[in-house]
C-alpha cells in the first residue's frame, strides 16, 4: 500500500512539474510570438521610412536637374559678351 501511495505521489508531482513546464513553455511561446510581431512591425516601419527616404532622394535629384537645366538655359540665352579684340 505504501508503494502505491508513493507511486501516486510521484505521479502527482510529475504531473505538476509537466504542467508547470507546459505553462512556462506556453508563456515563452507567447512572448516569442509577441517579439516576432514587434519585429515584423519594426521591419515594416523601417521599410516605410526607407521608401520615404528614396522618394525624397529622387525628388532631390529632380530639383538638381531642374536647377542645372535653368542655369544652362540662362547661359544659352545670355547676351554675348564682346571680345576684347572687338573693342
């Protein structure tokens, strides 16, 4: 009878240990999933910022080209400067 009690007590302890391990495993898995969601959110936010930066760089290049084009046109349309020999 004592061995049966010992066996039952050992079984209850083992079950409790397994239950705690399962709970800790579930908690760890939940925490890991939360971290993965946060990581995905940060990656998405980073990609949005990168896209915005690339768009701004493209706009910057566009304005540089416009400035160069207007300077070029201004030089083409400028009155001719007389040469020293012509004076």
